[in-house]
């Protein structure tokens, strides 16, 4: 089992919205923190991300220092 998931919203076959619904509905993995990665950050998007069940968000291009900080915070809370 992964300790944390980095998930892009725009993926082929199954997008991030569908994937997080499945993950959060699956008892054995629903507790895993998920960081949303996206290049499209519009007004109201942050609220939609958290309502969907994501634990945090990073807007591309990703700055490694910010990514590692968010990972450390989420893993220290679990």
C-alpha cells in the first residue's frame, strides 16, 4: 500500500475525479492522503478539490521544495 498518492486531475482513461471517488469508497485505501496535481487552477477550484476528498493541492509547475513540505505534513498527520 502506498503511504501517499500524487494524482493528476487530467489523466487518460480515468480522470482524477473518478479515481478519487473510487479510492474514497474503498475501505482498505480510503485513508491514504492524496495530493491533487493540476495545471488548471480556476476560481472555486480549491473548494471543489477538497469537497472531492483530496487532502491538498499543488499547481504545476511543481516546485520540489513545496511538494516535499506537503508530503511531510500529510505523512506526519497520518
